[in-house]
């Protein structure tokens, strides 16, 4: 049986870029998503199906010796609020199915299967924290935050069980802040206003922001998002009981994002029309994250510089991206 990597939700914002990075490795990749892919890589087998389809998940693990899993399939915070039943199924039941199937595979083959799970700042709440630490109060106010926390805990528990058995899963999880990508305009999330503003500014469009101008949140650019995923999965072991780590690169409010964008696009105009569905969630998420655990346990480099991220990464990359089209 050939070794292979499984990636779920590969058509999503982070999934697309992770698949691009993984495709450069000389190993077969099984890519699962409910939507068809437009991009084809030679070493990738595409499967158009749902992570809720138990037969498909089991057959993937029967047909391949899966050694790593990148599990991105999920509903984001706003989508989850609009469809809580589906959120519970996809975000929780689907994730448990992946973890349990990987666990059984590890037991059968007496090996450890590395699982990457993207968690979120949505696990925090109800009060807005500054410099939130991993073990700070976690009473998530959204269904999405509760789903993420439940899987962090489930995965961590299965990881501990695996250590006792000597095989099973090796669970690694990052609590992502808002992601800013120069390649895609996201939807369905609460932090989407930041990347949406970047794309609107480049395309000479005005933007209406649904979150108050002074609401501060943590962010990470797409380049470093992929870097941290690849980095955390590259270690043979991560010697830590804590399995879910904070990562951030910037802490910004909408006013500061607009200022960064207006340096390059001086005509960019933003109006504010606060939407309580967005504001009430943003008010319970931390304004910044403490990343000391990630630095200590797996060498995360926490260099915060808003100017550099906009000037040297986001602006040049978005120009290159649209230049191609
Ligand atoms: C969302 O806004 O739902 C996500 C997240 C921070 O988890 N971007």
C-alpha cells in the first residue's frame, strides 16, 4: 500500500494554498472536497464528495497508507450561525469521523498518523481579550467556536490515548486569527472584511465595512499561514501536552487596515454600516494573541510588522495575482 497524504476542503481559501505547497512534495495526495477542482496537479487524486460520507472516508484509508491529514473542510463563523445544524454535522461530526478513522488506521498499522486541524480565535470568549493565552477563558459564544473547541479537545484526548497505546494519531492544531489572502476573496467568516478590503482597494471599488472602525482583531497573511502549517507538521514530534497553539502576525482594526491600503490606493473609500451579526462576534474574539507557546514548542517566529506585511507581501502579491488574469 502506498503512503499518501489526505487533504479535505482543498478548494477553500487555506486548502487551495496548502494543496499547492503539498503538491511540490514527491508523494501521492488524496484531495477531497464537495466542489470540483479547476487546478490539476500530477500527484493529486481528486475526490468530489462530502466528509460526512463514511464509506468514502473509510475507503480512502483502506486504499492508501495515509500518513498525514490536513483537515480543512468546515463552515466558517457566519455560515455556521446561518446553518447551525449543518455546522454541527460538518465541523464536529465530520471532524470526529476523520480523527476516528485515522486513529483506527494508526492502530491497525501500529503507526502514528499526523493530523493538522485548523482551529480559530473563535474558541475564546465571552469577553474580548488582549494578548490571549492558550489557556485563557474559553466560553465561545458562537456555534462555530463551540465546534472548534470540541474538536480541539477531542483531538487532544485521542492524541493522549495514542501516546499511551504507542500508536494512533499525532494531533497538531493552530488557532487561526483572520487570514488575509491576496489570492481569494473569502465569504462566510467574521474577519473577512480585512481581505475583502484589500481586494476592493486593488479593484478601485468602495467598501462597506460591517464591523466598527476601532474593533481590533489578530490577523495572519496567507504566506505565513501556509508556512506555519507546513512548519508545525514538519517536526517528528512536538513535545507538548498543549496541542492547540495561537499564531498571529498583526493586530489591526479596520481604520488601520484602511490606512495601510490608502498608502498604495489613496482613493480607496470605506463606509461603515455596523451589522450586529458581525459586531457581536468580533466583540467576543481576542484583539491579539500571545504566541509564546508556539515559539517555545515548535519555533514559531513571531515578528509583528504591519508595514512590512502590507508593503512587501500583500500589495505586491495582489498586483501579481490580478496581473495574471
Ligand atoms: C471566521 O471569521 O469565521 C474565520 C475565523 C477567524 O475563524 N476567519
